[in-house]
């Protein structure tokens, strides 16, 4: 049985959820010195993370994130704190503005004259590729 189990539903769709998972992997590698491996699938992705004292997985699909992790003896004493921090990080990433949301908000603020003149809406800036390793 996992020591930590975090489940979050989302309405981002698979493509945006994958970006959130990549972002979480980058933060885990930088902040916690995790080794992350990201396996892309057709309907779900699997992020495996490990370091001394912790190993786990983050399952990502079009509707949810499910994280399971086992903590070693020393980190087990900090289970509640670790689980709360990971949950907060994931919540922050899920609630952050995404390119599609930014574009939609920009289109709403755009004066009607510009959109009626047939000018195409500007494209959202592309996000940099994640540093997570792909298996």
C-alpha cells in the first residue's frame, strides 16, 4: 500500500494535463533532486520518480492525476507534510493559467473592431519543452 496517495480530477484535457505533469517533473527534479522518467501513452502517461527514501508514480490522463508514492523509514516521519506540499504543488499547477485559457481571455478583451476586421487572433506562445526524461 502506498504511503502517499493523491488524486486530482481536472478538466484540462490530455494535452494540457501532460504539460502540467512535465512541469511537475521539472520541479521535482530541481527542488527534490528526483530522477523522473516520463512514458507517454495513447490514453494515459506514466511519470515515475525516485530518489533516496522515496519512489512513486504519477498517472496522467484526460480527466485525472493519480500519484502514489512509498516513503523510506526516515521520510515516513514527515509523511503528512510531504503529502500536503505535493498536493499544494499539484493544485497550483492545475490552477495556473494555461495557454488556451490565456488566449480565450485575450480574445474576450480584444475590441470588436479588430475581430470584425478579419484579423486573426495572435497565437499563444509555445511552452518550452519539459526536461523530464522520456522512456
